[in-house]
């Protein structure tokens, strides 16, 4: 980051939410970098940026699409990089019809399921293979997550036009697709003045080419939209066009909301992934081990996912040890199977419907921290049992006593059926282990103090819970119990409470030779014959030579600027992914100024400041033999080694469920008609027609004016996530003591709000109240000929702690991105009124009054295809693109 020449921060108040990391932005600025901040609200980040760009919440694709159009219309792309390292020259099927030509829908749309058949999106000649097919089931299992670390399949060779003139090559398709995203359209959609947009576009594109790079930074909030994945795709397209991927000072940096969000997806707490981004098997699609492995490695394609069998076998050996043999497919039958949507929002609706009996909550506080707080609390009130492990008595443990639904009579404490077990947890300073943070860096933390009383670490809890369950099942002859009884569960313990040895767990995650016990040094040592056991293949090397590499803390002044001996980064201690792209196709640094990794002709190997993200002895001149697969199929100038064609994808023929190219759709709730297309919102968004869930109307639906204002939420420096920790700390509570809402002076005058007075905000789900802060940090925006007012709320408050307040998340409904099933919780519509909210039954009466006036019927959802908008296909899967 400090090596960037321009930094664009979008969808993040980095100075406030990530103040330590923001220090490197300030270092880059000190070195001459220009900093842009794009946000609906002027923040501490805006205050030190070179330029602040106010934007209507939920319109980032229109802004970024305008930058793409600026690049392509003026031929400002880094052409040598684009031609060699991206799929710009690859030719797409004749059957493909762009959303630009079908008023907001791509070819292959199936109106019955609200999803796409992707045959027509494929490269020419690959319409019936690669990632083609229907995607309705993939949406239910958040299949887009499978491609977080690698591209979707492309079998065999592809047709390319190296002149970039073919009308169906990706470059020309991209050019036509984004042609509509002019500076005037950006102003019309986003409310951002044309001159401010052009200032950003010019600065970003000027920092491209051999000598200069630019960095794009976003945070978790950018993902919390029904088009969140496509936000990031658009940013990646810009960075690829400008040659800013795999090069120092470039990249797309995803800032995480707390210390180990990255670690919790690498070694996942997600329902559809196994460690190292191996997909969880599906009961119908993966009946046996070979079918599962082939769905990961896709026989015939390029790249290191061709070795997926070794990663999969080694994981099963780590789970089941000696019990996992070739004769039983390494205990593949013991793995759970997906049957559909098992995400957190489907689960809470299933709780309300009585389909889930018990639930564990660890480090989560959905009563105030998840969208649609009322649904979360009603769901937890309908369980047989609930286990809450936390540092403090959080709202998810006391909702049955003190939640808003007690006041409305929806939860009666004496009648609540849920038996709740509160178990005290150790904090991060009271246990040892690793964090994996935003740059994939594993850092070991030492235990500073012992936890108080009965507080225990998660490692202790699960280790001893596992032993107790195994003891109870010890005499079982049932086949269903073998998966638990045969797990390797033999970690050494220490201390008076038999705390498992965290380094022993790290060693298992790293992987070892099953015959000698030797820790593996690289994931390339994993084998598919059962001779290696690896808990997470991308982490192999963190315990190389039997040494905890994550615990390294060599000071920066004792090593070079890459600081390779501070912690350990996956994979292979590589600090910059795809760094082969930091050299030109011939293997030479693009410039001396941006020198990073290069080919040493004399030594016959790749060398540089970082671990090369490439086969170290493969020369730039290498060309694969006909029929080669896996790593051997990658040419010496294919830097994207995990991609199925070795290229960075400007166009995604598969792997993204809502379109091969990003397209501006309005949020699920918007006061504005989509200015670009007849299709209003993402047609593939995941909606839940449940009586507890409802959606505010948006144009062209009637009565959208009942909820005329846009609200958005984010975080404060003084509080942490849902506030469970920070609202119990007196100094932090004193700094931010009360729930508040920020409004512009214009909106305050319009709605009758007074500084430091009370206001209440109403949606079709809830009513919350907050103190009013009238501020110029929010500016009314002129959008498509009308003024749009936006409000801002912090999301840290709840009804427990030293300071309390209503939860902003109560206002949101449940509508999800189709790729990863993350909720749209950064934008919604509401009304705002002066004074305190009603209480008791009057609160629900007020919500019902608004629903009636807005025509909202609980249990129904807006149509996926906008009435009066684009025509949808009548029949799915005709194989001709449903044109």
C-alpha cells in the first residue's frame, strides 16, 4: 500500500474502522500518493484525503463502470499487460447476449427460478462444458464462494484474437457493455458531479503502465449488498485493465472487520466450504469421492487446482488418520453433505418454523448484529436449547428477558421455550493461537494472562466437548457414529485445565508425512495416496522444519521492505499474490522503480524480493505440450496460476451467478427507478418469502414514497462490531454513549428534527429511535432530477452494556447476494419522524400502519423480473442461451 502512486478508498471509512492500517495510507500520501475517498458520508478518512467524492449508497458499480468506460473509450489500458495477462483477447460464444442489449438481463435467464443458465456465457466452443449449466442450486449453496481463491472451469484451449478487434472478444464486449456508463450517467445515478468523477478517473488511469501503480481499498461493508460480489468484480476489472494486479503498490485490498475474518474463511466457519476453499460435497452432485474431486480440479484445465486430489486426500487423512484409506475413499463418506441453503438467514427462518432444535453461538451476537434483528430474536426464542459462549452477557443471551419483543408481547419470558446455557469465554489476550488478517498474514499471539474463573478458550471447549461426545458414543455400533469416533482427537494438553496445545493444532493444519511425522514445507509436497495429512493445504509451510513460522517477529529495520520474516503469509509465505505479473511477459521487471519478482536467466530461476508466485524454474519462454493439464499446462507467461486458463478475468464465463460482467442494479430497497435498465434490482438476488420477512417497495412498485429516505450504517472507532465488548468498557462507552442518527440540515428542516432531539426511523420490519446529530457530513444529492436524502447510523448498539440503544440492524430485511448469500445491510429505505418511538403494542401498530400504506404483504417478495422491464425466458435450460 505504501508503494502505491494513487489510492482509491471506496466503501470504507478506513481511518475510523481500520486506524492502524490507515497509517500506511498516510505513509503513501507522505511519499506523494494521491488519496481519493468515495463514501455517502464525509468521515475522518475524507478529512485527510486529497479528494472526497460523495455518492448515493448502493451505486458503486455505476461509478466504477464509469471508470472502466473512461479507460476503454480513451484506450488508456496498459495494453501489453492486458493482452498478455488477461482474457481480453478470448472469444465468447455467439449465443451470448449482453444485459446492454436485453434491458438489464443477460442471455440464459430463467424467470421461474430467478437464475441463469450459463451455457451462452462460455468461451466460443465451450458452450457445453466448462462452467455451463443451470445455477439455481448453486445459488442455494453459495457456490460463488468456491471460486474465492480460483476461477471456474475452462477445459482445453480457447480461441483468441490478439488484435483485440474481433467483435466477440472480451475486450470488445467489455467496451460495448460499459459504453453507457458515461460521466453524465454517473452523475445521474450516483449524484456525483461530473467534474469530481473525471478527477478520480484521470488520476486513477494516469497511475498505470510500467512506472506507476494504483491501489483500490474496500472493506467488509462493500460486500453487504445484493450486488456485493459484482462491486468487487468491477474494481478488479479496473485494476486488471490498468496492470495493477500482482504488482507492488497495486491490488484490491479487502479490509476485514476484525482480526481473523480472513482466517475464518481459510479454515472456514461457513456452511459450504472446507479448509483451503475446498467445497463441501453436495448430496446429489458428488455421490462419490472421484465425483467430488473432479468437480474441484476439473480434469483438462490448467493451474494448480489440478492437484486438488492431493489436497482433498490430505485433508481427509488429517481428519480421520489411520481410518482413512484408499479402500474406503479416505473416509469420504463421513463428510457432511449439502442439501441446499444452510446459511445463517435460512437457519433463523427455520428456527421460527420449528425446524431447528438447538444452536451454538460463539463470538456472534445476532440479536443485534445481524440483519432483521426481530427475526433473529424470534427464531432464538423458538429453540429447545441455545448455547452462548461470550465474554459478556450479550443480547443474544438475554433477548428472552429484555429484548424489544418482550415489550410488544411477542416474547413472554415465562413462556419462552428456549433453555439458554451461557458459557464464559476467554478473550484474545487470554489464549494462544494465530490470527490471519487481511493480507493473508498469520501472526502468533502469546497468552498474556490466564482467563478468569470458568472462562475457557474455544480450543478448550471444542476439544473437551469432542471427548465427552466420544465417550458417550464409545459403545455404539451405529454407522452414523463412526465419523465422530474415528476422528483424530489426540492433541497434547497442558496446565490445570488440560488446555490443548495450540502449536500441535498448527502443526496438523500445516501438514505432515504420515509415516515419519515430518512437517511439510510446501503444499506441493501433498500427496494423493494417503502418505500426507494436511489440515489446510494453503497453510502448508507455516510449521515448516517444525518451527512456528507465524511466531516470527524480526524487526523491520533488520530486513527489507517486504518483511518476509514477520509472521507467515499463505501460500508459501508469499506476500503478493500473482507476483509473476510484476514482470513483463519476457520475465523482466516492468520498471526498476517497481522491481519485485523477475526471471534470472543466468541462474535459470525466478527471483526477487518475494517468494515467486510461479513455478520457480519455469522460464518465460515455456510453452505447454498439447494436451497438458494442471500446472504443466500453464505457459511461462500465465501469471494467474490458480485460474483455469492462467489469465486474469475481465469477463467471467462462469463462477459468478448474476452475470459475466458487473451491471448496475438498484438496491433491493431504493427510492429511485434504475436509470440504466428496465430491470430494477438484481434479478438473481436471494429472497425469502416468509411471514416475518418483508421488503419496502421500490419503483416501479406503487407506494415507494412511503419510505422516502435512504439510510446506511457503518462503524465507529470507539465501538467494536455489535458492541458486545466495547459497550461494557467505561472509557469507550463514555466516548460514544448513545445511539444517534446523522442527518443533513436540509433533511432536519424537512422532517422537523432538532439537534440532539429524538427521532424514530420506520421500515416495514421495525421502528428504532435515536438522538439526532445535524451535520454537514451528509449532503443531499441530486439523482435523476430529484433530491435524495441519506441518513447514517452506527450499528453498535443494543439493550445490554453500560450504554444502550436501539439496534440499526432491526431496520433491515433479509435479501441476499446470490453468489455468497451475504445480506444487504448497508442500505435500506425508511421514513424518519421527530420524537421518541412508541412502545409496546403501539410499536407494532405503527409498523403495520406503514405496511398497509405501502401495500406490503408479509410473506411475499417483489418480482425478480421488474414488471414492464425486460422480457424473461419462458423455459430454462434450452442450451441456446434463452435468447
